[in-house]
């Protein structure tokens, strides 16, 4: 099992959620977060300069079985992409165990 953490633009969240549901990833958690990026200069939009260093993002936490990792990452990459600075990041981490509290099911069974 793996935990996939994705930090994406809030404006792309609905597209990412739809893409995840299409590949049968139906459970995940998310939070609104603010982060600091690598971009040091501001951008101009409609005559207004704004900073790209402190940007509102959405943080997704998804645990999937090993066979779902590649398709989950690919779905996020495709749906969250704009081609501009600040599209986000994806991290994949190992998960030792997972439990469903109600039934006490363990590991991959608990994810279904």
C-alpha cells in the first residue's frame, strides 16, 4: 500500500476529484492549505501584480493498494496540469498497515 500526497491548485480540485472517481479511487481526504513556493517574482494578471510564493492550495491524502499507485498518480498529473508555475507536487510514501475501525479489517481489504 502507498500513501499519495498531492498539493494542487484549488481551481483544479474538481477536475482531479472527477479523474480519481473515474479510476475508482472513491475515498480520500483533503485540506485547504497555504504554501510557499520556489517562484520569487510576482506575476501580473489584469494589471495587478500578485505574489506566487504564498498561494492557496488543496492538499489531498490518498491511500491505495500498490496496483493503483501508477494510475492514481497519472490521473492527478493529467487533471491538475496547467503548464504554469505552481501546478503542485505529488509524493508517494509507503504505508505499513491500514485498518477499518468499524469491521477491524486490515490492509487492502480495509481500503475497499
